[in-house]
């Protein structure tokens, strides 16, 4: 299982790729492949949810 640091690094990679793709689209006055962009953003959201869930469980575990 990946640790929080690994998950945060993966999140950075996912978001960076989307930002670069959008910046290139702006610079070239074209549109990115929205299917790929949406899929990447969905993976990023799933990762954020996992990080949030892990953080919540971590807090609950420390209280017990």
C-alpha cells in the first residue's frame, strides 16, 4: 500500500499533466483531448478521496 507521501506525489503528477495540457491548449489556441483530461481529473479526485479517508482513519485510530 502506498504511503501518503507517495500518494501526494502521484496527485502532483496527475494535476501537473492536466495543467500542462491546458496551458499548451491555450498557447496553441486548440482544445486538449477532453476525454483524457477528464479521466486524469477523475483519477486525481479518487486519489484525494483516498487521502482524505486515510487521514480520517488515522485520526480515529489515534483516539482509541
